[in-house]
């Protein structure tokens, strides 16, 4: 269950950082950093590392602190944030018609 909480937390925070109106005025839009903030896979990786770093302060998930777990949870967050972003949009499940 902890892994599900981690994945959903990572997805939520990634969505807020990329699309949230609250960050609209401070989110970079130009250059490499602007590209970074349009990429759920990129932002998702760093969100996963951030959540791993604060995991001792939450009861939702608890992971042993190690370099391996740091990278694995970053990769997990990156992949699941990307996949969930490709499946769900503002209007529900994305259906691409050709």
C-alpha cells in the first residue's frame, strides 16, 4: 500500500508543478528549464527524489534511506508520472482517435 501512496503522491505533485495555476507566474517557460517544466518524466524524477527525502516525516510511506532506494524511487516516480499523465487529462481518460 505504501508504494501506491508514493506513486499517487508523486503523480499529484508532478501535476501541480507542471500544470498548477498557483505556479503559473513563477514557472519558467523559456530555455532548458522551461522544457524541463513541460516534461512529466523529468519533473517526476526529481519529485520522487524529493518525496524519498521527506519520507521520514510522513506515515503514508516509509522507505529505508539508501542511495539505491533514492534512485529507484526517482525512476518509479518518473515512469508512473509519465504514464498517468499520458492516460489522464483534464477531461478524463485521453482517447486518441486517428
